C-alpha cells in the first residue's frame, strides 16, 4: 500500500459526459501528479500540482483540468468524454517540488467511456 | 522529446535470473526508476538509481546504469512466479516521469 488513495476505482460513463477523479496523496506529500495509461499511448504524464499550484503540464487535453485543494487532495476533471479517453488514470504523490524525487502511485481509476 | 524504450516481453524459468533492459535519450537525466505493475493493480516503486551511480543492489534486485550508452538494466535474481508482472523503466525529467512501454515478464515453472 503506497498511501495514495484514489476514488472511484472504476467508472463507466457515456460519450459527452463529464467525470471527476479524486486523489488523496500520502500524508505529508505536497506534490500530486496525474498520469494516463492507455493501450495505445502507454503511460503519459498529464499534470503536476505542488502545494495547490500547477507546477508542470504534460500531454493534457484542453477538455481535461485539474486542481489541488488546501487539504492537498486533488481532482482531475474530464469533460466532453470521448471513447478514446477510456484508460487507467493514476495519481502519484511525492514530498518534493522537483529536482529528483520518488513518486508513489495510487491504485488508479479505470475509466470506461461507452 | 525525451524517449524511453524497453523490449516488450521476457520469459524466464523459475529460479533463473531475469534481466530487463531499458534505453533512454535524456542526456540530463538525474534519476531513473523501476516500477512494477501486476495485473489490475497500480504501479509499485521497486528501486531507483541516481545518475552518478553505476550500480545499486537491493536484495534480489540489481540495477546497472551505463550513462555513456544511456542504458539501464534491472536484474532479478532467483526469479519467482510472483515476479510475473509488467516492469516499467522511467526517467525523471523536469518534474515528470517519462515511462517506457513496459516489459512483460513471464515466469514459468
């Protein structure tokens, strides 16, 4: 158990819908990262937050957004969902802002868009 | 952009050593990681190596880093059926991890 929790574990929705994925980092970790794992794209970094502020951005679509709250939990919002958004979404946390760090991953949220 | 590559499959007999290889392109890499993913599960951090090291050993795991060739390997000694999983190599690059495609390790009796 990494100490990172994600809810829900599974999510099934329809195209065009909007969903919110939630992540609670390990106690004391200020950084939260979101990754997408799909069959065709592999594991890709989406976005990072550090202590409530966006720190780095990767291959995140404009239809997706994220935020980190004062209690350090984070939410990833996916809107106007398409079939291709079906994937496993991971959250990871670490206790450093950058410069080399160890990221601990949650169990993931499996999203299926029908 | 930076890239990390791995072979897709590896099959070994139980009790033998497994060697999973990874190449990367990032010349300014600081940390390199190995993660394990079991079916239906998340990513478990196995070990990592700092770029100024050549080798790191952690129980049955040995990481070798050839910085000149940008080659990283993970050796698992006395491989067990419980080691069957997908192993990801990852390069830490400017606040994010860049993952390889993953190597599926299958251990047969």
